[in-house]
């Protein structure tokens, strides 16, 4: 079996940003479950970045689904 080649990322690119911009990038990277480096690379290359839901957001979504089902049942009785 042939082993897959591992792409080693050894070249650096640096850019300047404000502290606020850096913090914002860190928050967005964390939401997408990515490292800051991966997030910046994917953004620069126009790759699709999928933000992950937090546990709180998942609970809110489940509650909305329950409300949807309740309203649907009420609507069927009319």
C-alpha cells in the first residue's frame, strides 16, 4: 500500500492587524473549531468555513423544534 503524502506547512505569511481584529479572528476560528492559522488560510483561499453550534445554541434549536411540533398539532385540530 502506498502511503499518502503529508503536506508540511513550512512557509510563513505574516500580516498586521489590530488587537480587536486578532481577537475577532480567534473567536471566529474557535466557533468553526479551527486553529487561527487554519481559519486565516481557509478565509484567504475562499474555502467554505462551517461554524459549529454551541451547546446552548443546540438546546435553543431543540426547543424551537418542539414548539414547531406543538403549533403543528394545534393547527391540525382547527
